């Protein structure tokens, strides 16, 4: 069984939430000392909320898949799209194969680099917060786009997309950085979606609705 830790992106939020739960529990005891049922309700309710938020920031230790020709899944979740599309932001409308992974609130929200190489492009876009499975979420939601150019000249675009619940996208790379497959790309707080845009000759290794794991599941071979 994989060892579980808490990701650094959760430290501040979890600390503040713990303080709020403690303050609420102490407050009801002080204001209504005779209402024991209320003390219990607030205590249990606060603990449940804390545990729900805690699971958003899980960071399991995994034996990652490393392969120069494999596109490894950047996030935990379910494959919700495999289709040929035109990608306008970086590839100027050239056709690519889009593979999208939806992260539910129950999934690990850490994102990983699907392949090693140089960061050729990185750009953040503010936007809306449509539900992640909405067709326009890829172009209208808050999002961050990263393009990795491999040592053998293949470019792979990864797009982190915020959803209805997600309100912050975190990324750790800058243009011209050298990155390694499986290392941390970033984090989408409270879920959403990650899109990959691959060359048309990529051999897709997953199917629609298949459950995948970040850093482990191979999405495609190039």
C-alpha cells in the first residue's frame, strides 16, 4: 500500500481550518455551556469538514513509470475525452489528439509532468469556473498551459483547467526549465480537469471512462 502524505499546498489552508474548528468548538462551549448536544454537533461537524478538506491534499508516494516514449497520465481521475481537435493557443490550429482526464473531489489533485523535456511555453489564463466537463471549459475557464518539448523533437501540451469548485491553479515551471517525467507540475485545488494535446501519430493506450493514476497510467506511446 502506498504511503500517504499531505501536499505542501494544503498546509496553510488546513492550519487555518483547524484553528477555525477549534475556535468554533470553544465558542459554543463558552456561549452555551449547558447545550451539550450543540457542543457535540459542532465538534463532529468541524471534524468531518476538516477530514473532507484533508483528503483533497493527499500526496501518495508512488513507484512512477519512467519511459522516454511513453506519455504518462498527469493526474488521477477518469478519461472523459479522446478526440482529434484543432489546438489554437500554441499549435496555431494544427490538429492534435486531445486526451482529457477529469478529477473528481475524491481524486488526488497533484499534477505531474507526463514526459521529460524542456518547457517551451508556459502561460496562465484567468477565466470562468464552468463545470469541468462543459465543452467550453477548456477555452473559457481559468487555466494554465504548459508545452514540453522532448529531446527527440516532439511537443506535448498540458492544460490545467479549473472547474466549478476549483478556485486556484498552481504550477511550478517556467519557460526553458528542464523537467522530468513524473515530477510535480503543479496542483489544482479542489479538482477539475487536465487536457493533453498529443501528435496525431501517438498510439493511445487508454479508453473513455477508464480510471487512471497520475505518474503510473500510460496514456499514449509516441
